[in-house]
């Protein structure tokens, strides 16, 4: 089984260093959560893994291939799907078009499998299935997040990068989304890298936790240990 | 009455050509974020290629196809050789406003080069360009009908192209990918869509659309290095009237301009055409800056 | 912070030095090149007007030639119909072009990027129709014939002045005034607030700069300068649609880009290049047996290639690198 190994990763925005030597491992079939305050570098980490930002140094390897600084459209072909921050869907597209978009690159080779993948994600999110013809712009925040996740899942990834899926959503909806992901991970062996500011929610389902602070790894241990570590909680997580 | 009907039909036929040219502008604007002022220069160039093929004894249809293919190749070449390197450079440029005008200036440079090259290769003097079918008004027993076979041909060809393009963009995977790449390049790349390839494709399609417009309009303007400049202006106005971001808007804008210009020429004076275009352009931008069909977030300039 | 006074004195000195050099050249050059140099100065003023617009608003205009035409037509009208002197003509040109700039600026403040470029292009194309519409005043297709006239007797009594030389002598002070005005304006407080708007509209608004008004003022100033240049340009013999074609606007833009957008010395170098390039080309190929169509179109081809190469290799233009490090 593949695992994601990040070592000594450094990413800059111009003169701003966003990631300053990050190393950790996301084990296969597990949920690894990346938590930390606003501006800690969580989104930058995911964006560098998926190729949207260029790493200055360090390596990212996925199974036996190195994916550091490949283009995003190559990385998604290696089985890594990224759901970026903020319900990234195309509002003028219909729900179905948004989902189809995620499978375009597999369509020619594997059109029957793509059809199956689309109906699988729609089974996962029945609320979307009722609205396939509707435009994505008319969906509620929670539905949009589900759509963004569906767009990623339809490419049949082995690793799912999720950036703050709970952002701006009602607790009930968050719970529903997190449980769907959890279920998917346990039943299909999907590896998940879940970025959250809301540490409680994330640690509740995660196997492993990585705490980022100012672009560095401040703590890297099992989720259970993190939940129990009251010093860490008061120092970094503020509760 | 006959004059009025024939004015309408001629206006619709030229309007259809303007629509095509405007659509070419819209496709590249949406797909690559560039208003391509070189578009009708490219079309002029490929029409010259067609004209030379016909002059050396080939059939109109061969010339027609070759012109369309060269139009799309030329569009692709412009993207690959000029616009793509510029886009990489853009981010390092000093100001954002200036960065947005750089591709515009580049397209003007391309226009200048194409026109000069046409002059060097084929001399500056005007030459005619044939129509594939008769362009005289039909005759029936009692008199003439107010339209020609060429009018019908133009309307038919443009309609077919518009329908195929609309099918392509809404019903095919590549079309979906092109739209996604235009609307949200980041999500498109994360979905595995090769965004830069989609951009090149936009340039190719737009190049072919422009070439087709050039082939269809040139019989009535004659061919010279500058003969399609005016079509660019009309197409630009049509695209802005329609909202620059909206393909359907471009088509409607093209028809409005075609019929409008036809009416002004017949009932007003031809000299007022430009003033009318200028007036329309300013009025639309001041009253409805997003055009008749443009969305809220149209303006990227 | 350098004192404003010092900048003034420095740029005055520079301007006067340039004036002296040009004046000396008017004795060294033959009549043809005197005329070419005068042409450089006329177009230079037009390019300066683009430097003001593009350098301090980031926007480009493809209709700057049309604003030159406004200046040309208004000066030619008062000269032809009212018998005014060319000097009055210049003043009238500046005034009328400013008014045009005001109207255009109010519209253009709402347009950006390609919209403004396209709209100004249409304005340039609509110009001949305008001339036809007011044929009795503006002379329709043909235009109005005016020229530099002859030097006043107190000069011609002193020294023999050729027509081209006189043309140059009139152009020198007009160009220098424009140059001095523009260079001081761009470094003044107003000029700096314009650049603030260019670089960051929202930030400028937060800092209390009236963004919309600033954009309009930039247009007015740019038009005034273009109008002055256009009036001078028209004195070459004719003010008519053929004198201010769309290609004039493109020539100005090319010169501005070649020299580096927003750079004044670059504007001058760019203008020299576009004026002398055709001469240089015909000199270079004079020995070769090339056909007339190649000779006719080669300068335009080279200008286009130069423009594109500048944009691709160094978007800031020939003088751009130095210019940018100044800020
Ligand atoms: N596009 C950008 N340009 C410049 N700096 C950025 C950009 N995106 C993020 N940053 C900076 O990088 C750091 C990490 O940001 P981010 O990865 O978004 O943090 P998080 O997702 O943990 O909130 C922050 O200091 C942020 O200001
Ligand atoms: Mg974030």
C-alpha cells in the first residue's frame, strides 16, 4: 500500500516562507489530520503536495514515485485528489458537470468505469443526486462542499487532500461530511489528509495528527495521544 | 418594401459574419484572457492563402478548407510562441494594470507583422475574392427576390458553425474542459485538465472562426493587408455589446450590428456608420458595462 | 526626499541642454534630416502624451492619434477661418483637446484594459466621418491646408533660414515645453498619486486619493499634450483624415513601448527609432535588388517585430530596467 512521505519541505510566497522544513508521513488507509492556527501553513502544505505551489526544497513521495513539483494535472493522475479551501466548485456549471469535470481525464480510456464512479459518488451524497441538473451556484454551502468532494472522488483517488471542509458550515452538516469521509476511508482503504482548524472535530475521527505552527511541525503523534495532551491543547489549540 | 426586406436580409447575412468574428474574440477572451486585436489580421492572412490557391487553379472548396486549417494553426502558433511565454512573464511584471495590457500590445504587434508580411508577399494592392455561389439577387418570373444565393450560403454556414460550436462546448468532454479551464483554472488543473492545452485550443478554434469570417466577408470588401481592420472593430463592438464573456451575446451583438449597419447605410449615410458604432460602443459601456448578456463578473481587464 | 526645487532645476537644465543640442543639429543636418528631426519632435510630443497616460494609469490608448487630430483640426480651424497665428493655434489646440480629454476621460474612467484599447481604436477610426460631418469647417475628406509659414523678418534679416530648419525651430520650443511639463508632472505630488492609483486603486482610495477624479485628470493632461503635438504635426502642410490615420496611433504606441512605458527618455529614443528606421532600412537594402513591395513593407515589418520582441524580451522596454529601479 502507498503512503505519502513528506520530508524537509520548504515553500515560499515571494519573500514569505510559508513552509519551513516540514516532514511527516500519512500512512496508507488512515486519516491523518493537519491542524494549526490560521496562517500556520496548512493550505500551503496541501497546495504544495497537489502541485499548485512549487516547493523550494524538500521532497514529497507517494508510494514509490516522487511527485515533488510535478504539475497538478500530473499529480491527480497519480491518484491524489485535492479539495481546495472554500467549496471550490464552478457555480455556472450544473452539479453533474462539476462532477464530470473531475473524471474528464479518465473518460476516454475508461468510460464505463467513469459512469460507475459518478453513480457511486452520487450514492454517497443523495442530496446531490436529487439536484444533478441544478446549477452549482444554487446549492447551499454544505451541498457545495459535498459537490467539491464528489468532484475529487470521481477521479477514484487513493489519497484525498481535504482543506477545511467544515469552513462556514453548520455543525450537523460538518458531522455528516466528516462521517462520510471516515466511512469511505474505513471501507475502501482511501488515505486521507484532512486539514482542519477545528481540531476537536478532526481529532475525533483521525488516526494520526500533525500540528503545524508558523510553517513548522510542532507536534506529530497519534490522534489519541494528541487528544490526551492537555499541555499541547492549551499551548497551540487554545481550548 | 423590397428595399427594406433586402436590407434586412443582407444585414442578417453580414451580421452572421460579424457574429462569427465576435465569437472568435469571445472564445479567446474567455479561454485565455486576451482580447485578440490580431484576429482579423490572421483572417486576412489566411484569406490571402486561399486567394493564391484559387488563383493557381485550385477549387474554391480546397482553398476554403486550407484557409480554415491554416487559421487554426496560426492561432495555435500565436499562443505557443508568443502568448504562453508572455503569460509566464506576466507575473513578474511591475504592475497588474500594465500586465493586463501586455497581451493587448502583443496582439497589436502581431497584427502589424501579419499586415506587413502580407504586403511583402502579396503586394499591397487590392484584389477581389470569389464567392462559391452566385451573389446576384435571385430572379423569379416577375422580378427579383431581395436576396442572393450567397446570402443564404453565408447564413447557412454560420448557423451550422454556431450550432456545432454550441454542441461542442456543452455536450463534449473537451468542451467541458475548455469551459472549466476558462472559468476556474485552478479547479480545472486539480481535475486533471491540461489548462494550457485548452488555451491553445481556444486560440485554434478562434483562429478558424476568424478565418471563416474573413473568407465570407472578403467578397464584399476586397482583399488587401488592411481590408479586415473594420471587421475587427465591428466584431469588437459586437462582442462588447453582447458582454465579451458570452458566446450567445456575441452572436446577438453581431446580428444587431449587421442589421444596424445595413439600415444606416441604406437609409442614413454610409459615413455615419462609424459614428453609430462609436456611439453604440460608448452607450453600452456606460449604461450596461457587462453587455446585454454578460454576467456580473465579466470585467477582468 | 529630494527637494522639489532641486528636481525642477535639474530637469530645467536637462531640457535646456537637449534644446541646445537640437538647435545645433539644425545647422549640421541637411534639409531632409532637419525635417525628420522636426518629425521626431512632433511625434515625441504625441508619445509623451501616451507616457503620461500609460505610465501613470497603466492603460493604453490606441486613439492617441485621434486626440492629436483634435488638436490639429482646432488649430487649423482658427488659423484658416479666423486668420489666427500658429501660436494662437497651439493654445486653442491645447484647450480644445483638454475638453475632449475631459469627455473621454469621464467615459474612460469606467473602462479598463482591452475595453479602453478597443474603444479608443474605434474613436481613431471614426475620426474621418467626423471630418465629413462638419465639412464646411473641417474640410471633409481633403482637410485644411496650413503650414509653418515663414520666419518673422527679424530672424530672416539676421540669418537665412530654410523651410525645414524653420519647421525645426518652431518644433523645438514646443517639444521642450511639453517635455518640461510632463517630466515635472510625473515626479510631482499629483504624478505620484496617479501612480498610486495605477498600482493599487483600492489602496489609493483608502489613502484618500479620489480615484475616479484622478483617472479623468490623467486623461485631460494626456489629451492636452497630444493636442499640442497634433497641432504641430498638422503644420507640416495639411490637417486631414489622411494625416491622422489609425496607424499614427499605433506608431505612437510602438515608440512608447520600444522606449519603455512611462519613461520619458525612453519615449524620445523610441520616437527616434520609429522615425529613422525606414530611412535606415532603405539605406541598408539600397544595394540589394529587392522589389518595391518589399521596400514598402519592410519598415512596418521591422517595427512590428521590434515591438513584439520588446514585449516578449523586456516588457518594460529599452529604458525600462533603469526606469524601474528609480522607484
Ligand atoms: N498567495 C499567497 N501569497 C503570499 N503569502 C501567502 C499566500 N497564501 C498564504 N500566504 C501566507 O503563507 C502563510 C501560510 O498560509 P496558509 O497556508 O494559507 O495557512 P493556513 O491554511 O494554515 O491558514 C501565511 O502567513 C499566509 O499569510
Ligand atoms: Mg488555509
